[in-house]
């Protein structure tokens, strides 16, 4: 399933159980007191990776280079304190980022 922003039926970017980061709310706590460490694009990349897509598949789906996806992956994993895809899937499941609709 390809992610196509703005099209009917397209998956909305997950909010990672937190508010999407903007300049205004970058460090403001959400209702549950947590600060969102991820950007909207990092959430999109995390969702697709957690659902089993490869870096190349995510890049194709989001219309960016594999290097860009790899950079997002490195940053989001660092921000979340995870070291591998298994841990990323665990965090994604715990935060409602995916329900494991594997591709």
C-alpha cells in the first residue's frame, strides 16, 4: 500500500500518540505531558518501516531517495532510543503508530 498524502483513503500521518512537531509546539508537552520528539515525516517513515517496508520501498512510497529515508530512520531511532527494527515495531505498537497491517 503506497502512502499518498491528500488522496481519499490515504492513511493519515500518525501522531505517535503525541502532537506533531511544529515550530510553535516543538517543545510544548501534549495532553499526557509528553513531548513529541518526531517530525511528521519521521512518523510516516516509522510507520512504514514498522509495517515491514524496506528503506527502498519507503523511499519509493514517499517519493524521496533511499538516503533521505535512511537519514530519517537514523534520527527517529535515536530520538526513540531504539537500536533495531524489532524495538521500533514494539514502540510503534505501544504508541498506536501501527496495528501491524503488514505489506
